[in-house]
């Protein structure tokens, strides 16, 4: 199995109009990707949040052509396992906006993202999940990114 370092993009996105309740420096992420089968990769990452915040927090892996996030039910207690995987329309729009700001088109088949939520409490969250191709035509991971998206009541885009 080959180990591939994942380029983790910490993009803390927020919206509305006053002072952000959570800032980019309040969140750090790092991780690795390794191949575990011919068509499966495992992402092992650590999310550190230094500030408690009672708003919406989601992590969106963005690897075009790959998806089907799955969390191993047999993980030890050191890993955080989200209760569900999915999306939030408003938070997903912030991911689209960030990608479009980077010049990446998200209006075609690249436009659907699945993520998972992170608890409100400050702390270290270690997560491990697997991804697989969404079709038979996908053969390699290209430019993997992971976005941390925050939506607060009294926030602005940073």
C-alpha cells in the first residue's frame, strides 16, 4: 500500500454580517491518504478546534470523481465517528463558492459533495474514513482537498 500525503486545505468559511464567532486560526487539520485496495483509499485525519462554538460545523472532502464516504464501525475509541454523512445545502454552497473562487467549475458532475459534522466542543477529533470511485472511469486521486465549513449566526466570510 502506498502512502500519499493529503494536501489538507483548511478553509474556514462563514457567512452573515457581523464578527465571526470562529476564525481560521481556531481550526487546524492534517492527515494522510493511503491506498487500501485497488479502488479504495483511506483518509486518516486530525481536526483540532481550539474554540467551542454552537453553530454548524462540517468537513467536506473534495476529490472529484471519488466519494461514497464510509466510516469503519470497528474503529477504536480514539476515533470520532459521525452519526451521519450527508450535506447541508447552505454549507455545501459555501464549498461551491470556495472552489469557484479557486477557478474550479462545480456546475457539472463535479457539483455534489458529501461531508460529515463535527461536534460543537473545542477539542481534537481524529477521523478515519474510506473513499471509492463514483464510476469505473476514475483511476487516480487528483488534487485532494478537505474543507472545514462553519456557519454561524453572527459571522462573515473569512
